[in-house]
């Protein structure tokens, strides 16, 4: 007998029929003698609908109240799934994040899980009940409802699997695993039967929304066995996230390509080239709670230099506002900025031992006439900022250039 946590995303619980299908799948696992915890998202489109509703009342919705509103989508699906489970003859009970006591910090709309009281769930599981938990939501120490950031139900699933020391956490979604890139953009993309935890973390944090980044971090920290599967197919092994030492198969040099359109770029022109200037610019940006991603500072001329960096598109206006007084203070010449950019990233642990990956990527983009605006690299990834309108083209040609459609 194993303890399995299954997480079903929005499309997988998008209608009463689909919820019934989830119930049947859960019943199969339960029938094989396993204990099952199910985490569900809101029905697809529901969280967006709730956010839009909030924005009709406040341009920038109050974060505490926004969490009260957007956490409701998951409360609906836990109740519905528990009903469907009872209909197929199982004992089932639904719980909100606050009832389970998924305790988070108080960073509304992007809260982090601090602890989970798993005793309650264990008691249910031991008496053969299927436990259905609302994804995406928690409660802070003062009892306020919090949410975990978009896509956060993945993190609820993995965190519960860690707390319960589950044998496996299964993420059921609308694709049958993790692909070499988003199969909606590149139909030739190939499903990976396994991917290393490190690569998955890079892909997720660079924009592959198939798993929320924090869920992968959690899986790494607590060594949760994590698998991505389709909720629309009965067969299939999906993609297993492995820890590198387990990986016996022949290693591909490049595992995948991620992209993100959630970026904005800011360049401060004619910055005095002297010690402390990066701090004078980025200090206030950090104080405004904005994460800076790529940073480029050019060689100075005549005592002046240009300083560029990228931020999340949601933080773009806030960053520009924060910089207004800074530009005056440091007597920079001006600022140019834009949010019509995208970041495309090539990821693979094989890069560590292979040269020439970057030059292949640059040549491929050059051949398509795509201008590279910024580059950043780490041991296992190359990220390139380009004009947003070339995103899909860039992903397609890079996928081809690295032969990702071909099995290793
Ligand atoms: P859910 O609602 O089940 O959480 P998501 O929409 O959050 O589903 O994630 C699944 C989607 O992730 C897929 O439909 C696919 O378009 C997208 N995706 C992006 N990159 C990848 C990738 N490398 N492999 C698989 N799916 C990807
Ligand atoms: N319903 C939430 C969202 O749409 C959480 C999730 O689906 O994982 O972001
Ligand atoms: Mg998701």
C-alpha cells in the first residue's frame, strides 16, 4: 500500500463530467489499496474571472481582499469532487487550506508555506477516507486567507506530499508530461520520460508553466518523487522528475527550451561610471520589493555608461516610478524602457561539458534576423532577450537547431 498525492489542474476539473472522471481515477487507485490525497485547482478560467471581477472594483486590488476572493474557486471544486467521490462509493472529505492548516507567511497573493499540520489528514486516511484539499490557498498565523501565486496548486500538492512523506506526488494536467518545449507552440516537441530536478527547476523558473517553480523547489528540498501526467489518458507513465544521480539514461545535452513574455527591460542612459552606481540604482528597486533578473552594464566612455536590467512585467510601472528620483540624483542622461520583450532560454545539464551551445543559439537567431538584446548564462542555461514578436519563431528554430524533436 502506498500513499499517493494527486493534483488535478483547472482543465482536469473544468466541468462536472471531468470531475466525475477524476473521481473514477481516484477510485481506481484507492481500489488498488492505496491511500489517496487529492489536491484540486479551481475550474479552468475561474481564477482569471475572479481577478477580473476584483479589478472592476479596484485598479490595484487590495492584496488581502484579493486573496479572499480568488481562493474561492478551489473551495467550489473540493466540495464538488468530494460529492463525486461519494457517488462512486468512496468515503471522502473536503478541506480548505485553512482547515488543514496549511500555514503560510502573510505575503498575500504570493505567500510561502511555512508548515502543514498533517495529523488531521492522517486520521482520515487511516480510516480509508479520500482526502480532498483545496490547492493554491493557505492561512497565515493571524488567520488571514492567503494564496500561493498563480499555478500554486502544484505547490500545495508537493508540500502535502512532503508533509505526509507520500510515496509519489502525481501532477495531472492537460498534457501527458513535460515536453522539450511547450507543445502548444512547437507541435514537434517531444515528451521526456524523465528530467532532472535541476533542469525542471530552470525550465519552470524561466517560464514553463507546466509546474510552478516553488513546487519544484519543494520537491528538491524534501526529495519528493514527482511525476507529471495527463488526466485525459488512462495509460502513460508521464514524466518523472529525477535527482541527477538516479539518472541512468543517456544524457541529452539540451533538455528543453522555455520562454517567458512576462518581462520588461529598462535602460538608464549616461550613468556616471563610478563605484557604487549599481547599488544606487538597484538598491531602491530592491527596497520596492521588485526582483531584478538580468543586468547588463557596458564599458564606460568619457566617464559615462549605460545600465540595463529586466524585471517582471507586473513590476514595470512600479520600477519606473521608483527610478524617477534616482535618475535625477545620480544625474543620468535619461531612461529608455519597454515591455514588449520576451526571454527565451535553452536549458540542459549537458552544457556543463559541451562547448558551442551558445554559439549555435546565436547563429540560429541571426539566421532568422532576430536581434539579441541581452544575454545571460549559467552552467546549465542560456537566456536571451528578444523582441516579443519573435518569441514563437525563436522557440521553434532553436528547438530545431538542437534537434530536440529527435529521441536521444
Ligand atoms: P494545470 O491547469 O493543469 O495546472 P497548466 O496550464 O498550469 O495546467 O500547465 C500545463 C500547460 O503547460 C500545458 O497545457 C502546456 O501548454 C504548458 N507548458 C509549457 N511548457 C511546457 C512543457 N515544457 N511541457 C509541457 N507543457 C508545457
Ligand atoms: N487556480 C489557481 C490559478 O489559476 C491555482 C492553480 O491553478 O494552480 O493560478
Ligand atoms: Mg498549473
